[in-house]
């Protein structure tokens, strides 16, 4: 480990946090799509008593704006809403706050594409013109969806649940459907009761079903072209952001995640800040503060993790592996890159890297680790831990600072 230094000034923690706050405040938005402004005109009006929007029956056209009546309402199902690449359909509030009362779900999207769910702020009342008291679900072969400027203030399970489960319908199988074009940004999700802030993608590798009286193994769809950025998540029961089955082109950037694993349905695993399953993913400029377990948990190839700030994770700052670690017959996967990350006082290691047998070396460059200087059972600093020598790596200019933690696990 290069550039080992020691300080007893715990004020460094506060300085770090102030630096992070400044950096986030000046960050500019990137990776946006659907850049056209919200249409001020409403083409369709949905009353608080209407609970189904069927694009076919309502003759909703590409580029239309569907407006929700202000006030408290129950759940809403969006079905067969079809926009186009340059003219998405927009769902938003009209001129007041729309509050979905607590329920199993608030909005369910089915068989829809090129749809934007957003809101206008209401002056002196709410920054978010649409507030959900239940899950926002996107499934049933839906894709090309943007969700922005929505508050989810309560969800019995996950705040967002975005996936199409494989069934006996061949359209849902991996070989026939890939979920593409997700943009999730500038949302505020907090106080989920048992599940994730965002649950995106199917978590299993396959599913066994009885189809036409025959046991059939079906495979879930992959996800590609997904950007999750500038969201705020607080007091999340399980993982903050969980994204699985990624094929390529996934970006998770500039999200602020405060307290995850508050009351998870599985306390052993479902308590990370960000969990990634898949390949070709970039995770950058995120702030994860007081995760219940690992700050990040990563399983895949060709992963880039840079300029993230992980403060007081309940286990490792980052725990990462790949398919080769679980199957010795696999080798030659693309390596990971960890650069310019700050990890402060993890309960275990700063980075635990178990991704083995890659085609070339993992890169760990210019990361900064701060802990109390305790050693592991082998007498090594608890900075970076590798599974074995099959983890090919290149370390350069990483820094280790030793301070006493300003945070105690029992603090609230």
C-alpha cells in the first residue's frame, strides 16, 4: 500500500464531508435524454377517481401530456401507453400536488414505451408535484421509460420495482426481450418499510416453471442503456439502489444515499448502499452514508467505480466479485477499475476484491481509505483484501489515513 500516513485528528472526517457537499453542489447533470421541456398543455385529464389509463382506449398519441388532478388519490395503472423516440408521452401533475395515499402500489406501468413520469413543483407546498405512498412498478414488457422529480414517501416493499418476470409467455424470455432505455433521475425516495429504494432487474439466473404441463427453465431479460443519476434516497429498509441482469451501458452517478438496511427483509444481504449484478457498468460520484452492510456490492465484469464517497459502511466499503469466482471453469472476464474513491471507517475492509481469473489486471489507483488502524487476523491493515493470487491487480498511489471514528454504530 503506497503513501501510508497517520493522523489523530478526527476532524478530517468533517472536512471530507464538507468537501463532498461542495463537490455535489457544483456537479452538472449529464447523460440526460428526453430534453424537451414539459408540455404546459394537457391533452388528457385524469381525475382522482380514475384508476386506469389505457392508451389504446383513450387514444393517447405520441407527444401527448396526461395530467393528474390535484389532491389525494388511490393507485393508478398505466397500460398500452406508447410514445415515440422524439415524442414521449408525459404523465404529470396539472397545477397542484397529487398525493397517492399509502397502498401496496401507487403507479403500475404495463406494456408501455417512451413514457415519461414526472412532476412540476408546487410553490410554497412541495418540491415534488407527485408524491407516492406505494411502489412505482414498471413491468409487463415496458421499456424506454423516464422517471424524474417524483417523491416516494412510503412503500411497503420497494420504492421502485422495475422488471418483467419471466413467465410461460415466450415474450418475457431473455432471448425475446431486453429492457432498454431507462432514465431514473432527480427523485426523492425515503422510508421504505421492508424493501429497496430501487429494485431494478430480475435477481435470479433462471426460473423453473410448469408450462403446458412440462417443467420448463426460463431465463429473465437483460437490461441495457440505463442511467440512474441525481437521486436522493434516505432511510431505506433494504438496499438503496439494486440493479441486476445488466448487459451493458449502465451508469449510476451522483446519487446521495443515506442510511440503508434500516429494516431489511433479509438482514444478512439486503442492506447495501448500491448493489450491482451484471457487466459493463460505471458507478461514479455517488455519496453513500451509513449503509447497514457493504457500501457497494458488485458482481460482474468490466466495472468502473470512481470518485465515490462511502462513509461509515456497516461492513466493507466495497465488496466485489465476478462469475469466475463462483465457477472455476470461467476465465478471461474484463477486469474492474477502482479510482479516486474515498472510503471512511468501514466496519471491515475498505475494498474486498474477489473477482478472479480476469483477462488483465484490476486497477486500484489513487483511492483514499480512513480507518482506526486495526489489523486483520493476518496482521495486515484493513484497507484492501484479495481472495487469493488469482485476483490479478495493479495498485498505484492509494492512501491510508488512521483516525478515530467520529461515528458510533449506535448513533441515530
